[in-house]
C-alpha cells in the first residue's frame, strides 16, 4: 500500500452458512445459444454461425426477434436429415456456408461456429472445422468454435464458452493491468471506465470488448475482476495463463458496486480518501434512487428459481439493500470460487438450492406463496395463472443493471411485477 493508503471496506470472510440443497431432475432453462443475443451486439467484428436444427434457428429468431429487420451478425447452418442420418458430410456444406458469409460480410474478422444439441449428437467436430477454416481464411479471418447446446447447465454458459474460446488467442503480456470479465452494456462499460480512471486504476480492458479480434494480453501481472458470476471457465483459463482473480461481490446495487470497486482499489493501493471522494457521491445518489423502490420491496418474500447464475448476487442485493426476505435461492450451478465474496453476505440460514427438480421446486413455491418468483419464461405464465407475481430472469441479463447509475433500474425490475399485480387487484 502507498503511504496515504488505509484499509478499504468489505474484508473477506468465510461462508459459514447452511448446506446446499442439491437437486437433479427436469430443468427449465434456455440453452447456451441465447448468449448470442447479447454477444453479437457487443462484438462489432464477429459473426456467430449456429450449426444446428430448425429448432435452434427458431429459438434465435424468437429470442432476438427484432434483429431480423436488420442484417444480424448471427445465422444458422441447418443440419438436414441427410446430415443427421450420416448420408452426407456436413463439413462440405459448412465450408460452403462459411464461404458465403465471409464473402458477403468482409467486415467479419472472427467467425464463431456454435455447436448445438444436434451437432453434438452426431459428433460433428466443430473444433477441427474451426482449425481447417482458420487455415483457409487466415490472416483476415479467425474461426473459433464453442458449444451453445442445451446439454450444458444453463444459458449463460454460452457467454462463458464463447469467451473461453478467445483466451488462447490473447497475447502474452507482463504489463500490470486489469481485465473486467463478463459482458456489460456499453453504457455501463463507459461509466465503470470513468470510475477506474478517477481512482487511478489501469490500464483497464473489458472482455468482451467491441472487438473479438483485438484482444487484451494476459500474464502474471494481470488482475481479473468478474462482472458476471457465470464466467468461471474463462476465469480459470485466464488464471492458467498467470492472471489473478480479485474476489469481490458483484456490482449490483450501491453496496455491491462499492465493494466491487473497493476490491480493485485495494489491489491498486488507492487511498481511502481518494476512494471515498470518487465513490461516495455516486453511492449516495444510487441509495437515494433506490429508496422509492425499497418502500415497495421491503418485507416482501422472493423465491429464485435456478436460471441465469445471477441469483446469488441478486438475492444479496434484494436482502441487504431492499430489505426483501429470501425464501429460496435456486442456482443452476454453484461455482463457489465465483461467489466466494457473495456467500458471506447472505443470512447464515438462507436456503440455497443447486440444480433443479422442477416439480419438487414448484411444490415448494406453491407451499411458500412468495410475493415474487424470479424464474424463466416457461414457468412464469403458469405461475401467474396461479396468482403468483413473477419476474422473467432473462430480463436481468438483457437489461443494463450493473453499477451505481443502474441500481434503481435493477430494483425497478423487481418492483414492476408487484406494482402491476397490485393494480390488477384493485
Ligand atoms: S441447441 Fe439444443 S436446446 Fe438449444 S435450440 Fe438447439 S436443439 Fe434446442
């Protein structure tokens, strides 16, 4: 630490909470293809080619419906019956489709081949196809592959798998730097960059940034700060290249954002005075904006079904800053490394469940009659039909919710269904 530096808030503690309820059974989540919806908007120079069925194409058209009016940076190479039955070699067709895309879209410098359930079932080796196509189109175009299939645990793993595919292409560096890992909206990236700059932390890179081609370096002096809790595979791959993970709560709400920035500030020996002068006005404004939603949310009981892996940080925000009661926090996969700073901030007796047996979990929802259930689209309508207020969890991934400026927007996402239901009940 430098001479004027003093300890910053939020020391790390060990989680001493209750055990985790593990369930295995039918799951109700989207597949990893969904991540393309936000990743293709982030990367300006990449194209996502799904190698899948008509079902996969329909999912993407529904999930990113408005984009069909523009020329989107994603598409589907549809596997036909002849491919699926082994009568034709899908690689020939794949090569032809890639050639057409790259001819039409000369601005594309990275082409992702995205695996699906059908491509995995017929054991189509997209990693070999990517090597073959990279040899053909290098140096103008790099072809990478990853899995977006529904065989994975949950839909946010699509982002993790895509970012993980980029790690081998990141050059070595010894530069002292910070990489923020996890997709955030451009507006959020700008705000966070401004905070880091005023704190004297840098250079700062974001993964993903605007380019899938111009990647930051990585090495022993690289510090990682996770913006999303679901990128554990990417974080581990970066750590294997020598980088270090700064463990921190996630930047949701005023408290979470302060703790997240404080963790980086500690690494960069930022003084307490400087940290306070940058963050206190922003945190105060965020708390003020949160107050009107707290009036509505405090004391209300919330149940998280497992969906996005954002559940634990969001539950912490709703409990500590909004005063909500946590009935159950379901998460599709509990990556303890990625939430090690979140777990100690939860009440010690909180119920955390990992995985899903949807029927058993729905029984618990019905028995508990929570004021709000956070769940996937497929469960929301039936629960609404039973008189329960719901929040679509996928909105929490699509909407800018990180940082001080978005704290009230995040709270409003949870408040809106309660307001709507109270109006319907009048
Ligand atoms: S990848 Fe699998 S789960 Fe996803 S749309 Fe295609 S078939 Fe369905």
